[in-house]
C-alpha cells in the first residue's frame, strides 16, 4: 500500500503525464514532413496511453502506461527523382495528421494549465490552514 | 473533533471533508484525458451529516461517494467534463476558505475570552 496521495501528488503526476503527451505531439509535428523509402520505415504518429493510478476510493492520479504508434498509415507518393525512392519510384510520407496534432497540442496545454491551477489553489489553501489561529 | 461537539463544532468535520473533496475533484481533473475513467464526487450534505453523527471523516466520505452523471458522455468512456469539475473545484475551494474563516472566528473568540479583554 502506497502512502496516501496529496493534491500535490495528484496534480504533479498529471502534469508530467501531460508533458509526455506534449512531447509526443512535438515529435509528431517535427516529423510531419519526413519521407522514407519504404512503408515500414516511414514515421507513424506516436500516442501516449494514459492509465489511472488509484490510491484509495475516489482518489486517483494518472500515469503514462506506454507510448504506441497510432494514427493513419504513411502515404505513398510517386516521386522518381527523390533520392530515397524505391525501385518503383515511390516514397512514403510520414503518417501524421497535422490538424489533429495541433488540436491535441491545444488540448494538452489546456489540461496542463488546469492542473497548475489545481496546484496553486491547493497551495494557497494549505498555507491559509497553516496560518490558522496566528 | 469529527463528532462536531468539540470547540470547533461542525466546522472541524466540515474542513476535513472539504479537504477530501478537494483531492477527489483534483483526481477528476488529473484524469481528464484517461480513457474509461469515471469521475467521482461526494454528496457533501450526506457526508457532513454522517461525520457529525460520530463517524470519522474517511468513513463518512466512503459512504457518500458517487459517480458523476455526465451531460454528454464521450466515446472513450471518460466521464470527466472539465467545465463541471472546474466549477465544483472552485466552489469547493471557496467553501474551504469559508470554513477556515469560521474556525478563525472561533479561535479569536476563545483567545479573547482567555485574555479577558
């Protein structure tokens, strides 16, 4: 049995999970324009899988279970002049949906901010409680 | 303190429950993006009634816990709606502070009585 979670554990761990999510989004966007010589080697969008970490009933934080390759398949493009083209003159562009990634980025930032807000509120309330009776 | 008959009356129990509810709502906000997570909350009135009738804060919370009914359920089975959770979190924080000032008032009254001012 782990020690009971405080609000700081809950929001802190959630922030690191959201940061992993933001990192995957950044990797996906960075690789959005990359091409590859075969379908297998082409970049596919990375997605973190979140998992609930329950402490006691109703008190739970979140952790990144694993990061999986998800999203759409790499797109085949006919470009015989490309140095990476295979014998048929095809290259594969990274399977990244940039619009979806941008939406994901905004959502991640929002949820990160929410957790920061939770942390701030918990901090002020704890400090106020400490000052009680002084 | 939890039985509501001490110096602090009902406010001691209320503060403990508010703090537990704060953790629960923080959990909901933390799991806003976790698939299949079901948001939970406590029925505060019920918990307070149990806590003032001699139950410990933890027992009272466990008996008054419930799942939130979402307005629009999402496809991944997550029932956290950030607008709802944020509003309740803010409300709970204000109520926590209110309880704190009630306690502060009690303490000041007692201090004044002790000093004989």
